């Protein structure tokens, strides 16, 4: 056995001893170590049991000093002094010739690695009786001052972050209330204009009927836009989490088709649903998933010419469920496929009956699908029309 004269070794390891980062290595151990080698494997066989005891002591949350273990350097047992201290999600372990060398290594690491500042300060306190030189004392005092400053900054940051979160929640609540309060009178305005138009249509001129119809359409467009804004806010940070439960996607699709069928009938558009014989339940938020389906099928109706058909399909493959909505409209220009899911992005293709669009619908769809751990994309069918495809993992809510 020989005594080590190298400067030292420093690693970050998990609670189980797996090395996650090499901070310093004068012994050449890293070159022969695998990417996630356990710190025990760096020791000579004679020190394995003692090394396990050392890790056990570290897990108690206090610094461990004044240990002697044998490293396996060039297949030869080498006696070193070992110390360690708790760090984020694990520990920092140091090895050197002596406690004085460990102190010097601590000082060096603290100046080079911010994540080592706290653990090294704790180790220096534990090693303080062995530190004798004035330069080392000066470094220790400066290191402790920096550590205390850092702790104060962290507390200040935590307080400011909590304050900002409260402000964001309040802003979110106020915005939701404002949008909701704006939407209600618009709904009443649309209802009154429609009722008035139907009740006295025989006593109004064509121009007056046109103005009432314009009031109704404009109010509906504004109400739909506010609904999209409200939905987007619900999906942003600070909004309520998804309400997950086992759902049947085939039933959600059928419900969406039933609600939108009157819009398709007005344009003489057929809705066809194709489903695999067995549709397994999906862990998802039913309301949010219905919003996605309503948006995609509603868009297909908007952009489909009269006397055409929209195909909606549901299939299962590779532990995922796939929804496809295909129309027979003009399709999507190739240059717009990559950006149509961005907020407020409107494509150059126009709805076939002049329907309005806020530019938020597809962005909301992508947000909802991704929150369920899935993905959504669009492409053009080879025989014409656009296709919107959603893949959702069978346990979508777990993602």
C-alpha cells in the first residue's frame, strides 16, 4: 500500500452512490469509469464495506469527515482521507492525502462550481480544526460570507417568486371574470337580434333585416372569440389542472358530431364516423377533449364545400389511440402547415360560407393535446382536402 500524494478527487453522487458528475480527478479514475459508476466501485475491495458505511452516514444529512478509505488506483490500493456533505439530490464526496488537503480542495471547488459552494462551506466548518494556515482561514471566512449572501438571495428569490405567483393568479382570475362578463351581454344581444328578426320580419325592409342579421353574426363572432380567449387562459399556468377520468373517445366523438350536425346540414355536408371494433377507455379530461373535437370538426365544416363529406376515424395502434378528421376542402398551403397551430395564426384559405375565425382554435387544440401527453399535426390528403391527426397514449393523463 502506498500513500497518495496527488491533489485529490471530488465527485457528485446520488443517495445510492451513483456518480452523476466528476468535479475533480487527479487520480485518473474517471478515464476508466463508466458513465454512471457507483462510488463504491472506485474503492479497493478491502474498503467496500467501510465505503457502504460512509454512504450510510451521508444519508443522515450531516457532513462526514475523518474517514480513511483505500482507492483503487492503477489496480493498487491507495490510502486517502475521505469526506462528504449533502448536496442537491445527493452528496459531494472528496478524497485527498490529508484533512488539510481536503480543506484546500474545498476552497478550490467552491470558487469553480456554484453548486459546490454550500456543501464545501459545511465541510470546511467540519474540517476547521485541521486548517491552520492564515490564507486558508481567510478563504474560509470569505466563502462563508458568500454562502450566507447566497442563502439570503435564495430566500429573497423564493419570496418574490411566491408574490409573483399570487399576482399572476389574481390577474388570471380578474381576466376570466372580465371575459365572462363581456361574453354574457353579447350572448343576450345575439339572442334579442335573432328573436326580433324572426318576430317582425314581415314588417321590416330588406335593409333592416340585413342590419339585424349583421348584428347577430357580429355578436356571435365576438362571443366565439371571447370563448377562445377564455379557453386559452384556462390552459395557461395558474389555470385549473385537467380533470382526468376514464373516457370513451368514440362516445366523445359521437357527442361532438351530434352537436355540430346542424351546422353541417345547413351546408349539405355529411359527417361519417369510422371506429375500430373496440375503443379502449382513455384517461383524459372529457370537457377539454370535447373542445378539441368540436374545434377540428367545426373547422372541417367551415372549410368544406357543400355536397361533400367529412370523415372522422378512431383507431388503436402501438399503445396509442389516433383520431383523424378529414375534409374535402381546398387543403392547407404547404408553407402554412408548420405554423397553423400558433396562436392568432390565420391561414390564407377562407371558409366556404364566410364563417369567422379567431386564430386561436388550433393553438388551443395543440395545448390541450400536449397536456395529455399526445401530439397533433396536419397534412394534405393525396386526393384533396386537409387531414388533422391526433395521437394520444393509452394512459394520456399520466404524461
